[in-house]
C-alpha cells in the first residue's frame, strides 16, 4: 500500500475493512505479516532461513482479512479498487510456486472462513462447498457417507479446494478421475471489480465459451472463486495395487501408454526413473531394486478390477516387467503422504525444486532426457530424479526434481542458481514440446517464463486481465502479468 | 534468554515450512490465522531463537494461543522419526517470555490467581467444594482439580457417592491446593515447583495410600511433571479416576445398570495424548450392560480438542470454548449419540451449546448408573 502504516490514512482503510468482515478478522499484527510472507516456495523459505546471517527482508502484506462469504469478498475488492491496493488470495499457503505471496504488499485475502459444505446431492453426485475448506476435511465428511471427490493429493491436509482450482491441482487418482478442474460443475466467483457471478449450472453445454475455464488456473489474478460444485463418486468396492520393475524407463513409459490407451482405466500409474527408484524407494519403502519401478492401481467393482489387473499384468509381462506383487504397491499407497513430511521431505539447506511438465507420449521421453541432460551437464552439483505420475490418453506428466545438497551460502547467488536451473530445464522442456507446468501452477516462480510459453497467445491472457481487472490489483507479479 | 535445546531446534527447522498438520490445529480455526498454526509458531520462533529477534507482542500472543493439545504430533507422519514437539517448544518459549518480563497481563492475572487462591480465575476459596470439607485420615485422597472444585460441585458429590458405594475410606484436602500444572504450562516453572511441593507435602501429611485424581491436567502433573521437578510422593499411588473406577468394577465392587442408550466419549488431551489413557473410560462405559457405545469419527489419539489447556486467546481469557464444543457436538450428533461423556470439567463447560445430547462427566455417568 502506498500509505505509511503509522499514518491515519492506513488506519482509515483498515477501519473500512473491519467494517466489512469484523474487527477480529482483520489483522495488521507483525506475527501474521511474517507468517503470511512464506508459503511453500523455496525462495521465501531460503530467504527466511538466511535472515539470521544476511541482511534480508521479505515482501509482506500490509493487512490480512478473512471474509466470510462472497458478499464480504466483493466489498473488500471494491475497497481495494478504490484505493488501488494489491490483493493476494491465500488458501492453505501450501503452494510451491509462490502464487500466494504478497510480493507487492497490500491485502492478503485469506479464504479459510469460507469453509462450509452447503449441499451433498447424492442423486446428481455433486457437492457444493466454500472454496476455503481444507480438502481433507471435505473428504472426511464425504467419506462418512461413502463418497469421495477422488481428489487425493499430498497436500490435501493443508490446501484448500480454492487453491486447487487456482493452480489446476491434481491428485494420485487423476488417471481415472481427472484433475480437480475436471471435477468442477460450476462456481461462484467474485470478479476483481467486485461483481458476484455464477457460472452455468452444468459444465457441458452448447452455450458459448465455458466461463469456468476463464477462472480455473488463473491463480487469483482474475478474481476470487468463493464457492464450487464438484463431482463426487461412491467409494470403490476394492482398490488393488501391484508393483513392477522394468529394465529401463523407456519400457516403463511404453507400458504406461498402453495401459491408458487400451482404456483399462488404471486409477494410478506411478513410474519412477532409475535414480529415483534407487534413492527414494530405498529410503522410504525399504526396497532395494534397480530399474524403473512402477506402481499401478485399479479400483471399482471387484470383478472388474480383477479383470483389469489381469490385463495389466499381461501387458507388463510382455514388456519383461518383474512382477513384485501387491505388497510393494500397498506399501507405497499407505506411505504416499509420508514423502511430504520431514525428515523424509527435502529441507533447507538443500536447494531443490519440482520441474514438472506434461507432453504427448511421442515427446515425453525426449523431454525427460533433455531436462536431465541440461541439469546434469550444466549443474553437476545437482541430482536429477523423476517419476511419471499423472497419465492421460494422449500423454503423461513428468514430475522431475533437482536437489543440491550444499548450495552456495550467499542468498542472491543461490537464488540465481535456483532460477537458472529452472530456466534451463523448463526451456529445454518447452523446446522439446513440453510446457511450464502440469499441476503446481505458475505463481511467482515461473511468471517470467509464461509469456515465452504462450508466445503471441499471451496477449489474449493479458487482454482478459486488463478487461476483468482494470486497476491490476489481483495478485500482481504472478502468471507473467506483472503490475 | 535460555539456550534452545537441540530437540527444540530440530522442531523449529522441521516445522517452520511444513504445513502438513494444518488441518489438525484447533487454534487456527478460531480466527483462521497463519500465526496460529504449528508452522506459523515455528516460523516465529525461528525469528527469535535463530535470528535473534525479540519476542514482540503478536508473537507472544501466538504462543499463548496454542492449546498445547498435541494434535500436531498425532498427525505428523515424521513424528516417530523426528520427534517434533510443538507443544514442548511453545512451553519453552513461554518460559522465556515470562523470564523476560513479557508475559501478557492476562497471563499474569491467571498466575496471580493460582498463587493467591489456587485457581486460575482467582475465585474466592470459600466457594470451592473443598472449602467446607473436613480432612481426616483415609486410604484414598480424592483430588478434584480447580474445574470441579469451583465450577462443578455436582461432579464432586457424585465422586463422593461412588466412593461411599464402593466402601472406600476417602478424604479431600481442605481448600485443595493448586498442583502447579497450569503455572508450568503458562511459563512459571519455579512457582509451579513451589506449588507442587506444597501439594505433595499435604498429600503426604494426609496419610493416604492412594491419590485418585479427577482432573486430567493435575493427573499429568502428578504422574510426569513431579518426577521431573524432583517432587516426591513417596510410595503413594497416583491413579486417575477412570483407573480407580475400572479397578473397582473388575473387583466386583461397582456394578452399573443397563442403560440402553447410545453413548460416546470425548477423549481427554492430557489423559490420552500425554498419559496414554484411552481404554479405561471405554471399559467403564461398556460395562454398563446394554449401552450402545459408539466412537466419534475422531477419537483416541486423533481426538478433537476440547481446549483443556486453552487459558487465553488474543490476550484475553479464552472464551471460544463454544466453537470447539460445537464441532465436537456435531460429530457426536453424526453418530446419533444420546450421551456424550467427558473426562474434564473444561470439556464439559465447552460443550454447553444448544443440543439434545446429554453431556455427562464420567463420574456423573457412573453415579447415575451404579447399582446401589
């Protein structure tokens, strides 16, 4: 905000915000400004970590508000427009791309008060919720009725439904049930200028452009999604797992492609490259194997699942896959969240990042090799590991990672190193036909590369932004959209 | 400022950027603030202990907003290996805050109430249940804890009725002294030890062989803290009320009537997470033949917090117990419970919302059901 925090004008604006949401739901406390200035992006974490030895500051919000509903969100945005105050939306703050960071100060709009479950329609198999609900809390509620959205990401316990909409999140069961964006029926959205709109009641129509698609993936730059109706499914009768080792990654990719294109509908295919097979699987699952490790899962009616699994085993056998049986797959499933907790998760002082991309089957292995080559060649201090975790009929997603165990101490030096790795790896991906990201989003981390990704088409996004957000208040600095 | 231990440093470094237990923290869902999460507290304490910043007022508030319930530990998949302990870290921070003279005014008020009148609200001791008791030599000493002693005399009466029924010689301590537990949790370890020693001396002077404790926090103090503080109770056995009741049920001294009602239980943070007592209350309830005992979705180590150690919030007395109570009642309603049994006076107080479910302390339940 362009007013000093000890000025009466600042207090006047804070008063206006308190008048909308209530005094107890507006904060200018130092502790909140601190804790809302770090999400799950490595750069602010590293910056915070090194503040004890370097003279560093982090951009912080001026004020944090917690609106209860779309009406209050609308009024907050109108004030923000009035005074041209940046607004950054914050759900669980667990995004890895810096999308929720208030990099130009202003207002943090925390959505978590909007956490009601409005209706579970077991006839239409939908649920309507406030987007501030923690995903896992929604899932537990649905499970008590024998239902599930089947959106099962590692961040379910800390991320909000709105966050997944914002960055097009996905979960481990996406092969069969889709990404979160595929589960959206309709949404309530507050536009940057404060209008409250509802998209059409159903997503598949012949009524012109799909308004949902304007806001899905917009990462808080085009408005605030306040309610959403999602599809739900009955919990499956069974869920069966099996693990295989293939001689090499290429073989594993071919098997995955076949499982998808034969329409066997696997709920999970997770294929690890040789390095990750060795490193992570050994560390976390206690299994020592060489090759490319794959876990597959089918769920649904017992007889169908058995049939599907038998076909899958045939396909794997034809590709010289070593059948490791059910147990390793079940162990993987049981421990699938464990990887996100310390001490299993990578931690500072390590420098690390998830270089995810997605491409067609014809291109994905080439992209993987290109990314691996550029990281291994230009950055010998970094390890490169990867797995393929979200599969489509046309291609699959690469979840690659780089890890540097002993990065430079100088925060600027390591920021440059970090960003250079991202630039080189993602440009290698784009050159080979990939994209910047598959499900973590763009945020701040990849904002600078977004115009490059889209080329001329980026003007469409820019025009849309100018039209919906004429004062440029919504999440500035993200998604390539600047100030 | 005290130096920070390796364990606390470990907790800070592990938790500061990890949001994975966010869903479990009851204090976050009072005002929905990041500073009221385990991650938020670890970030703030990194600022203090690693970056050399001062404890400023909102950081202090955040430390005293923590309920110390331990839910974050229960939900941490890394806890077994890493031993990350946010409640212990917060308690350490509170001690530092107090020793720097920065305790919030409300915390000082609670401390003064405990020091002057042995209860956190500084209520007149003449209003205590134990104000009018006559101490006498007895095998069993019943320790009520301030919640029952000052607010739930009917529970105290039920504890007495049960004791008479099982024909146990019992006594109370007149104007029951404070155990030191709350003082310790608030960051006053020296005062806590003084109070603990005074209570221990009076317990020993009573001549009892067994202390039966009704309050989960007092029980936790006597079982764990006193040893660490070098306060001895000699050979006096310390039991929680539920352990005492289970013993007598098994001995055949206490029989419970058929109830034919759906009953559920709200576990206690200090009995359960801190002392591992989950089965004793369940055995008591199930012993009431015909009782349809149902578990709420969140029970055992994944229990919902009732705010047993939530004394203050945002620099004032904690007044949002109803928010916690509502959540719990919702879950009790989902399992169609007709009776919800609590294990602490605090839990009972926080469940006073608008509900058809009967809220009974375990002692009340047993007193109602026991066959005379």
